[in-house]
C-alpha cells in the first residue's frame, strides 16, 4: 500500500475528515468551450469538495474585466486559435501570480501551442484525457492543498477520492522503484537522482572539478547509431506487448541525444511520441526529468509562442560519456 494511501486512511492528508469544521473549500474555476465537458468537469470538482466560483467558455477571459479565478483553475482547450491562446496565456500568468493550481486538457494536435503558452504556472497538462484521468489530476491538486481548506468529506466522497488517491499512489511507487530504494529523490521531489561526474568528484576533492573540466570530454555519438538503437527498441513492439518494455525516460534521452547531435530541435509533441507512452504520462515524465536537471525548456527565439525540449549540458555530457564507455566495451570484445 502506498504511503499516500496509508496517510489518507489514517487521516493525515487534506483529503481526510479531520479537517476543521466549517473550513472554506477551495474555489475552482472551469473554462471549456464544449458545454458538456464544462459541466462534467464542474460536477467532478464539486463532488471532490471544491466550490465552483466561475464557469464559462475560455474566450470569455479575453475581453472585459479580470474576473476572480479561484485557487484551482481547470481548462479544456482541444482546438486552439489566436483568441484561445491569448486567453490561455493570460490564465497562465494569473495563475502564476496568485499561486493557483492550473490543470489544462488539450489534444495532441494542439499540444505544442498549448505547451508554448504555459511557461509560468507549472500547469498540469493532460492530453485527450478520459474523465478518470481528469479526476486523478484533480486528486493531485487536492493532495497538495493547504490543511483545513477542504470540507469534511462524506463517506461517498471519501470512497471516490480513496480510489483516486490509490491510483496516484501506484504511480508514485512505480517512480520510486525506478529510482531504486533509498535514493532517487531530487531536491524538488522528483523521481530521479542526477549528478554530473564533475560534481561527484568535486565533493571529495575540490581540485578534481577543475581537472575534469580541463580534460577532453567525449563528443556525442553518431546520431545514426542512436537512431538505429531507437529503431531496434521499437522493433520489440512487433513481437511483444509494448508495455513490457516501457522505458519513457531512456527513450526520450535517446531521442534528444540524436537530435542534439543532428542540431535539430524537438517539440514536446515529438518527444511525447518518442517516449512510447501516452502523452499525458510522457508529460509527467518530462516534468520529473526537468526538475531533476536532465531536460530543459527552450523558447523559440523567432516565435515566443513556441517552445522546445532539449538535454541540459550536464545530461548531454552524461550521454556522451555513456556512449564512449559502450565503445570501449565493444573494442574489448573485438
């Protein structure tokens, strides 16, 4: 049983029923152009104990006076245009300034444009989500809510959120297993531990860092080799279930390594496809890897509405050293 779920059962999270009686619930705003989706999201939010403070079409925010958005903002924007992107950028800025939680659902076709707009608030992005996936995202918001801000839950609400929290807990356990026991948590709570060789040696020997910096570093591998490895990994899916080999972090590192060697840029949509997992899952991994210092977001200098994902210099150096070590091993076997 996950630690999140255990805490919930023992009344140690904001979702439990030991909150102060009469606590004001979190205010939520729902913006979606599709009326049935807007109603569905609002229904789930209210069932989770949130107070609906605003609801409407996304473009309602483009004109007129700024309306209160509340502490949780849920947005659905499957198709983008100039006005919807302007509204989304405005919501992102206001959420960042007010420290509101922002959850945005979109489509794969619109992902690059939506991702480009969301550069300030740390929004959760969902791609073509099911209703269950939206509820899970909402549960993550509630799990981070300040104590005393959610109303006492009824038995029915508790059961719903218990199931929701269990699914989130399974995800957390999977990330912890990948990182290994007792390690793998970055300062930001990520699932990866990443330290460059320079940093590791400098801790033991202050002069070692300078020597390593001056030492010649291996260059990135031939991108044709990396692309061949990627194709070989994808080939397994023709003969086995794809989930058996799911390794999105490594698949994304390989794709970005090849792109860096080719001097090409990688969009978030392209990287999600390269990961081999559903886009919403890939975005979660991208967030974790960014926090861990493996990936970084790079704005398009010619179009500020677009952004790309690239390896950090430290990650590129680590990948270069990895492939150099593989080459040494191949030579020893020859």
